[in-house]
């Protein structure tokens, strides 16, 4: 059908194919940073439904890095500037893994932070076999350290440590009926399961599961009235703070007077901005960051208000990542290496004690377990009394 | 029983919102034969622009919704001119991807302006009333009443006014309409403007009982498709019946079956209806 | 049709194939790019499936991401929870998606055009809901980690990314070849006849229902195969692998590349994926740029890059010696300028 010699059109076709190749090599060639820079990688949801969450973590890391640069970072006798390199993964595990690899290879990031369990597990498939990087894992799901990945640093407390003291506190007056109204995310489901077990183990009655996807449901009144129809004494709920606050408000409006058991994703300080704080009385959850009196807390609150926003409070997402970025850099200083993830990981136990006081903001870790979990032995939960005061209660952390 | 009454009213309020959003979508489909996947993002933008007028500028609630509807009508017309008009002869695959592109863009715009965090918009209508033992908030009653009024006005507009009649004429016979001097291009713009304004009214009404976020329209987008399939693509009364039916089905399924089933019901409806009647319930003769 | 061995189209195909074959060698240890290429190649296989049903029969299936997800989860779950080997798992994924497509096609294909698109969108969403909520089987949002690499039987080590890449590439070439072969075959012509006019096709004795069902089953099979490979490439699978967004991404790949063409899916997939990666520098704002680019591509290059090039080649040729205008001329000549014409040779 076609003539036997090459036509000019072929060059165009060829050009496109060459384009593919070029794009490939362009991507391959870019990146890398100056020799006097330490790149910390971050892959999180910067757009899409979880973008606010991703932004909080990014802010925490960036604030720590700014502070570190202020003080000066010296590794093995050389001065370095620290730089945060962020990529968007929209909460998708495969995108997070691709991003982590890109950060490790092209930007020479020895540490990559990822704030969601799916992305963390996908990245663990990589850093255990292929590209080496230390994974700063911000997820309170304990399974991320159960798999024995040697280059993982789990940042927040495991959510398993909360269930027991929370249930303990809220069953003191013989409460026996637990309503379930958590968010239908991965995390919410795990929490629901855990709380259910804990509640049943004390002979309590767990009512029907009314979990809903906080992000997509357009009217919370229905699920709330379904839950209340079974007359619960305690309601378990929680997801992102803002919808959680709206649900609590709706429950109070419909006349609910019992207590709330909040999963750790919801933060008192954020919810107070979204609903009349009175609605939050008689609830147990994580301790607000501003109520810590660690040496660096005030400074972080000020820095956040000045550099990020005055409209939102500092949450533990900001604070815990602020601390852990400092730990990682201190570990580099201890290890005398900015590019050996294994050495950096091994230096963390020593580095924890070396981090400057200004980075102690919300229960600074006192140890890292062999499995890679940063832990603070004095972890506390917060109970907001019926009078709106906060009481703190100690939390035992399970052995790992 | 109280629970049932409660859910009934919640379902009706939700139905009002669904109707307003679905009518725009069905009008666009009827006139331009475009499955406008970006409809949910127009709804989202409508909510944010209402928020802007109400909270940032400080105008009264009703005026804020009105102003936002005007702004969104303009955005709707622009969307038609810039994106869908050039594609008027393209197959629906191209419309869908163009709509997805527009969706990405609008969400990014909302995030750039208002941030990714949730926003709350309080309406001046507070308090609730007890009906047969159930607590019904005034906002929900306002939603239902407003929806009914807007739907009435819309029906009048389309049946009685000159501009509105051109929409129906185009829906019924595109070639014939152009022969009698109706400009399909003008009608397309009118339809898009109207649809965006209606979505804004829906968003402005529901925002106080929910939260604003750049992704708030995503879930709605898919559900309104279920509604217009149920009601027959392009059919106005169908969208109204479909909106209330689906909302009630959703609420009742979540109440009496499970929350997950409630979330899936919209899609089960699409599959079931189309499996039985491949052109939707109440389908009208489809012109090509 | 003469038996020419050298046409611009062939040259193009050869170049794309060469580019894909040689690409890893130019990377110099940049495994990240290799990963993007490998993931892109698995997507491209699924996109070929979409090309079969959309390009040849004109029906847009939005359940494609769902079937991809079924493939992902069958391989993901069988190789972990049930400790199967990879290859039999992949076979199950392929068989299940093939049967699933064939059976669901009975109902789905009763609908047409927009209705088919919306019907399959709902189907895709239901698949996603089942995968993301059926905790006891799929582990819902927790996902599955530790998916096995394919067994190399001592000959090949598929845990080496480059070996995995060539494996996926092999399947990709297979997918492209099947597309090419189907278009040439009687089935391809039958499908085109159906796309042009179902009634006419029926009147000349074509079993319209069965043929469309076969095309649909073929497309879901490609999706299932691609999904199975994707699971092994990633090692971890989560529900986002079955989401509706993925379907729209694939649709974007195919439209950018060129609908109904043999090279379109692969060219489109890689170009869009690299655009996505490239615009990562904009972080949260990348869709401010990407959104308009997508719209512009659809408006200004409705036939996709490959479609556009084909038309261009055709035009040049007819302006030249006129040698190509023999028996019917190159097929792109027959197509008018409307975007609905998606039949191209390349």
C-alpha cells in the first residue's frame, strides 16, 4: 500500500518517538543537589481530599528544617543546609512509592517521610530490596513496624495504646452500650475493630456499626440519629477533626448527653475552632499540643502562627513531624553521614538524646524500639470533663 | 417511628439538594448531549463563592447565594464557550476527558484560593422544630421549601418564557429549532449558565449542614448521574422524581441495611435500571 | 495492498519499540525512571484493552479500572493470603476477568453509548466499593503487601526491576500485536461494521450481541492481565488500584495517544505519565497547569498524537507522487476530518 521510500512524514513520527526517549532521559538526568545540601524527602497528599492533612505534615517538617538551618547543621566537620523536597501522591500507595524512589535516587534524599499506611507499605517493598532510604513513617498503624523493615522509623504512638485507657476511663460509671460512628477509612476501620474488641472484653455491648465515609457523606444527621436510636452510653467516632466536630455537634443537637471516645485522628484543638467547645465536653482523645509544657512548645506555636497561619492551631501532625525531622538530622550528625540510611537509622538511639531542647514540643521520644518505633514513655491522653476542663491520664505503651 | 420520621425529613432535604444539582445536569444533557462530569466541581465552586460572599464580604445569606449563583452562571457560560463549544461535534469520550481536565483545574483553583482544609459556613437559620418526636432543623426545612420554589420557577421559566422555551425546543428538535431561528449556541450558553446557578443554590443550601472542601463535589457528581439515569436523561420531571427517590433510598438503606449499602445504592440503582430498561426509566425518544 | 516492508507507520512502530527496548540502558542506574516505565507499560496494556472496545466498537467502558483492580487483587491476594505462585495466579486473574467481562457484557451491552458509559461507570464503582469495603477478604483499605514476583524457574530473576520491565514489555508488545491482528482480521472488520451501524450489521447476518460481547471480554481480559502484572511490579496493592480515577486516567492516555490506533495507547500513556511526573515540581498546584493542558489536547488534537501524525503522513503522501492512492488509498484518507473517525492504520 505504501511506496518504498521514506517519506517526510516519517520524520514526524520518528520525532514523537524520539520525544518519548527524550522525556525518559530528561527525567533521568535531572535532580541531584549541591554537595552542601541535605535533602529530606516528603511524599504526601498535597492535592485531593486529604490535602489539608498532607499540608500539615509538610508544614511541620519545613518549620523544623528552617529552625535547623538557623542553628547550622554540621556533619562530619562540614556545614550543610537542609532542604525539604515534597512530591504529591494524592494518598495513593503506588504514587507514594514512585515518589519515594524518585526522591531517593534523583534528589539523593536519604530520608523520605510518608504520612499514610498504604504508601508506607508500598515504599517498604522498595527500601527493603531496591533503593535504600530511611522511611519516616507517620502512621499510628502498628503493622508498619510489624513487618520487620529495618529502615522504618514510625513516628506517632501506635493507636493500639489508646484503646485500653480510653475504654477504661469511659466505663467507670458502668456505661455499657457503645455506639460506632467512626470514619470508613482504613484507619477508621482498624480503630473500630480495636475499640469493639476492647469494649466487648469488658462485657460491654457494642451496637450496630454506623461507620460512614466522612469525606463523601453530604448530611451527617442521618447516621447520627441512627446511632442515637439505640441509646448508646458512649459513642466512638473520629476522622478528620472538622467533620468530627460537625458530627459531635449534630449528636448534641439531637439531645445526646453521653460521652465521646475519639480516635486519634481528631484533635480537640481543631474541633474547638469548628464547634462550640461545650459540645466537646465529656470526651476522651489525644492531648492538644498547646497543653504540653515542653521546652520548645511555645516557640513552635509562635513560629507556626508567624510562618504558616494564625487561623489554624498547631496539631500533633505538625508537632510530631517537627520533632522527627530534628531527630533525623541529629542522627545524620551522630552517624557522620548524610547519605547512608542504615548508618542514620543505627544512630537514632544516640541521636534522640542529642536533639536540642527547642525541638521538644509534644512528648519528645525517649527511645526508639528495635522495630523502629519512636516512643515517649510519658505519653498522655486528654479527657475533657463535663465542665470543659482537660484532665490528663497516662498511657501504657504495649511492648514491641 | 421517631427514627423513621427523622430519616424521612433528612431524606427529603437531601432530595431537594440532589434535585437542584441533577436538573442542571439533565438540562445540559438534553440540550448538548454532554455527560458533564465537571458538574460536581461547579457545585463545589458554588459553595465556595457563596462562602466568599457570606463570610469574607459579609452580605446576608440569601443575597450571598444569589450573588454566587450569578458568578457561577458566568463561569458556566465560560466553561461552555471555552471547553464544550469547541467540542460540540466531538464524541462523548472527548467531552468526558475535557470535563475531567476542567475538574482538575477547578479543584486546584479552589485549593489555591481557599486552601485544602475544611471550611465551615454558618447560616443564620438555626434551631430546630419537633415533628412527631423527631428533631428537624430549620435549615433542612428551608432546603426543602427552597428546592420546591426554585423548581416551580424553573418549570415556569422553561414552559412559559421565551428563553426557556428555546431550551425545550432545542432538546426536542435541534435542526427544526435552528430553522425557526433559535441559536443552538445561545441556548447552550443559557443552559450551562442555568445549570451552574442551580448547582450553586443547592450548594449554598447544603453547605451549612456540611463542610466545604475542594473535593466536596466528587461524591455528588456520580450520584446525580444515577438520578438522571433513573429519571431518564434530559427529562426535567424525571430528575425531580429521581432526586427524591434516590435520596430517600439512600437514607433508608443506610438506616435499615448498612452504611456501606447506602453508599452503594446509587450505583446499584443505575445498574438495575439500565439492566431492565437500557435507556432509563421514563426515557423519551432520543434524538441523534 | 502491496507487500511493502517500509512505510512511515512501520518506521514509527519500529522506533517506539526500539525506544522502549533501549530505554533502560540509557538510565544508568536510575531505577525510578525504570519504575515509571514499568508501571506505564502495565497501564498501557490495560489501555490497549480500552482501545479494543472503544476504538473498535465505539463503546466507552468506564468499568475498566474496576477490572484492572480485579486483576490486581486476584494476584495480590492469591500470592499472599493463599500462598499461590505468581503464574497460576495471573492465569486466574486473566480467566476471571475474561469471564467477568463476557458475562457482565450480556447485560451491559444492552445499553449503548452514553448509557453504556454510565452503566459501566456504576459497575466500576461497585467493584471499587466491594474491594475497598469487603474487609474479611480484601483487607479493605489496609491493602496487601508482599505480593510475589513472578517465578523465574532459575532462569530469570524477576525481583530485578529490569527483568520485570522486559517481562511487562513483552506482554505489552503482545497486546499491541493482538490489537494489530484483530484489526486486520474478520473480527475487526465485523466490529467496525457494528460500530458504523448495528442495524445494518444485523441485517447482513452478523451476530451483533456475541461480537460485542467478545470485544468487551477481550478488553476486560487485557485489564485483568495488566492488573496482575501491576500487583507484582508494586509488591503492595491498595484499593486505589481499582478506583474510577484510574479509568479516567486510562481514557486520557488513549485520547492523547490516539483512539483506535495501534501505537496510540503506548505513546499516550508514556507521554501523559511523564507529563504528570514532570509537573510534580508544582506540588499542590500541578493540576492548575495539567487541567488546561488536558482540555487543550482534547480540543486541538482530538484524534490524538498518533492520529494526528497519521493524518499528516497521509496528507503528505497524497500531495506527493500519488502512489499511495491505489486500492482505496491509505485508510486515513477515507476518514473525514471529524473527530469521530478514529480508525487509523498506525
